[in-house]
């Protein structure tokens, strides 16, 4: 039965890669903004690590949206979690997750709701109409994770909903997507490796009644590794490389430090290749950076009790725009 589940997940992953590998390498549609909100659902620990750590095991259920193979296996236990994110340039975002074992597999349901700030409407003359637009996003994901002898294999199946406004001509755009991930199970506790392929899918309902349909999602390939450093209490150094269909290549690095058995500190940094090149050339040119990240630096912590897990993350934003925060609470039933 174990091999059966592993083969099913592996077959789906290979089949999906065959269908979308050519799409990933081409920019036939400029749809980088379509359903871009899904890249913001990476979990609290993921935010504290600047979306780093596809090779590590995490106790945050929402990390399944960063790598379906990342969440810790639920050994004959059910687990529920709730998450909330808010702050500067960040609308209210709430998430819920429920994970449970089924035979040798681990299954999970994850719901995300993103309510944006209301936007004032203006007419073609630039005059305010007095009406406010109310955009929102939602996603529902079903996840499966299967351990094998040498790997942890995981997959997400996602339904996405994105509404830009409540105007009569607008409608809720919908898309389906799939993620798959793989994490190495090795005998050495010193190091590990993993890979995740995210957002394989297409829009199947347009934003307007006569709008463009079948826009592909912003597919992402992220691969990385980690090394456990020899220090008195324990630290883990992580390094990931992220390739986006509609964005530049970026490098993500993070460090976890175990203070004691119940407290772990996280820190992370992400920079795109254009940002790194700009940093190197900033003393010799006056060119402005066209592509960058909102987050200047990320940090957070995890508090682990017998049945409870509390994760907190914050991000300092660029251009003195303030901070944004995320907190999640998990409980083993």
C-alpha cells in the first residue's frame, strides 16, 4: 500500500510536469499579475525565513504551500492550525488548515481568505464616484504527503478565486493549480535537500464576462538545501534558488537557531539577481532598480509545547514603509 500511494503521487507529478514544462519556459501570455496572491500563502515560518527552506521539515501546516513535502508527518494524530497576517501594505489575511493521517499517507485541507483594503472608484474624468471597490481572494487546497524509503513526496491540488471589484461587469475569476514537492530522507542529520514546483495550472474563468481566459499561473521552481551547524544548541543554515516564470531568479537564505527545546528563532533574507547586481553597481551607476522585493529582512520565532505550536513572523519593508506581521497557532488533537 505504501508503494501504491507513492507511485500515484509520483505519476501525477511527472504527468503535470510533462504538460507544463514547455509553458514554463515560454512567456506566451503576460499574466504575472493573475492570481499573484497565491505567492503570499507560504506559512508563518516561511515568512520568517523569507520563503526559504524547501529542504527542511516544518511544524507549520501552512508550509505545504511552499513545499507539499515540508510539513512534519502526523504520526497517528490530527492537527489543526489557524493563521492571521496584517500590517503595512498588507490587507487582512486569514488561513485555516486541518491535517490527518490516512493509512500511510498524510492528508490536509487548507483554506485561505485575503480581504484587501477598499479602493475608491473614479470616473473617466478622474472624479470620485463615492463608491468603493471591494476586492478579495480565496484559495482551497487539498494536500497529500507520502513517505518513501529515500524521499518524502507531496502534492497540492488548489482551487483559486480572485475578484477585483464588485462592479456589474466584473466577476470572480477562477483557476486551478497544482504543486508538488520532494524532500530527501537521508541517514545524516547534518544536511538535506529538496525541490518544489508550484502553481502548475490555468485560469478557467475570466475576470470579466468577455475577458481573456486560460491565463497560466506564475509557475515557480524552487530548489535548496540545508546544513545543520555544530553549535552548542543547534542551528540550521538554509539556501534556496527560486526561478519564476514571470519574475527574476532570486536567492533565499535563512538561519534557524534552537534556543532551547521549546523556543526556536528564525531569520531570513531574499534578493533577486537584479537586486544583487544593483547592489554591486550602486557605487558606479545612477540607474534605478526596476524589480525588487517588499521585504527588507524577515525574522520570527516558534514556541513549541506538548500539544501547541505558536509561530510568529515579521518583515521589515523597504522604503521605510513599516512592518507586517503574521501569527499562527497549531494544535494536535
